[in-house]
């Protein structure tokens, strides 16, 4: 009797391990981040901008902050135009609509890196962590491109 119970428990445990779980698949509401890039900076430059594309999941979300070990501070900035003058200012976040696409691009919304301890060099990559209200923290790798390089195509 004891042996049958042991075999039955072992079979149940193995069946549970073989069954796919929701945790193994990404949640359908998760934001997807692609095409993260920044321009190389000249020596002495202590600021840079990061651009990327956000793809919404099945639920709306909001990008609320960013952080990287490459800068003392990272803020979400938006560029607006008033009376023919472009103005850049921090913003509290970026809404990502369900199943929508939001591009953070030059002359628009971007992530501003401040107090860079050393220049960004073309060809290097660095980590960036994005904080979303629903999806939580999402890590990406930022590609540093030459100053005149064209941005990667949006995904």
C-alpha cells in the first residue's frame, strides 16, 4: 500500500512538472520595448538622450521612470513647440495604449540622461531599466550609434 502511494505521488509530481504554467509564458499585457538607442557624445558632454519604441500589450500601461548605471539621473522628457520655439521639459510619464505603439524619438519624447561620468561611445551598449505602472521593471540594452547615424526602424 505504501509503495502504491509513493508511486502515485511521484506520478502526480511528474505530471505537474510536465504541465505548462502561466508563469512560463510572458503575460499578454506586458509592454514590449524595441530599438533602444542613443547618439555618441563628445568628450565633456554630460547629457544624452535615449530613444526607443514601446509596444502596448492587451492592457494600457504607463512608463513612469527610467534608470541606468551610465548616468547619475534619467528623466522622461517631452519636447513641445510654443510660439515657434521648441521647449524640452520633464514629464511624469508616457501613456502606452493597449495594443498601440509609442515612439520615443528625436525632437519628441525621450529619456534624458544627465551627469554622464564619461562619454557614450559609438558601438558600446549599456543597460537601461524602465519602470511601468502595470508591467513593473523592464530592462533593455541601449545601442550607442555614431552622431550622424540614422535611428533604427521602429518595430
